[in-house]
C-alpha cells in the first residue's frame, strides 16, 4: 500500500489542495459503492482502498476543491470469480489503469447543503467531463459527511467488452454511491490510507 501513498500525496499537492484547510478522509467510515445490472439482476460492489481530500467552503463555494483517487484492484463484489473478471482487460483493466480519479474544476452552492461540482472523471485512463451533485453536512467534533449518487455510462470509458456487450447482458448504466466522512479542517495536508 505504500506505493499508493506517495503518488496520492503528489497528486493532491499538484492539484493545489494544500492551501487553506483541506479535510482528510476517515477511510474506515467512508464508502464508494457501485451497482450494475447483469441480465436484469443488480450486482453490487465496492472499493476498499481510495483516498480523497476535499476543501468545501459553503461561504465561498467557488474556492472549494475536491480530488479523489480509487485503487481499481481493491474492487470487491463478494464473489472472487466476478472480481477477477471486473478488474480484467475487458472491464477496469487494473494492470494498465490501476487508478480512477476525479478532479474538480469548479463548484457552486445549490442551497440547503447541496453543491454541484464540475470536473474530470478518469477511468481506464479515459478522462471525461462530469457534473456531480452532492450533499455536505457538518457533524459533531468538526467532522463533515459528503454524500453523492450519480450514474456513468460504462461505454464512455470503455468498460466492458466481448460477450458482455451482446444482447444487453450487462446494462450500460452504472450507479455510483459515495459517502465520505471527513476529519476536521487542518492547516496542512493530511492523507489517510490503510497500511
């Protein structure tokens, strides 16, 4: 896991997130999950290793930033055979594209704790513009919770191939659910990753 730490830190620093008061991720209480339908039956999974640094300023949302990195090899559906297929060449291709990333380019407040983030989502080394809506709630002890649900079209990123694209075996739309618990704001960059 140490191989992931250095590129994560460099990524966030280069993204300009080491200013003001970025929030560190509390990984064991955060989730990134997905649902895709295979032959009409929902298949759910999650990623066990990811990192995020978010600096959400409700008073000045235009100065807010978000950056997320996900280790594709940490995917799990609870089925070992399905997991091997999911990270293989036709699907997420972890060997050539070990990380998926989101980097915001702008944010705006929508009211009542809702925000909109525009940015770039990269999966399988294919970057696409994306607009996401999310909720931000302040919790006790200065912590905050970010939640979001959105869909992606797997063909936009070249996810899936061969028999999986025949006759609607696997649905085009993948639902992504994100829950990020963030530590209180600090004066310097903090990155929390599992050892």
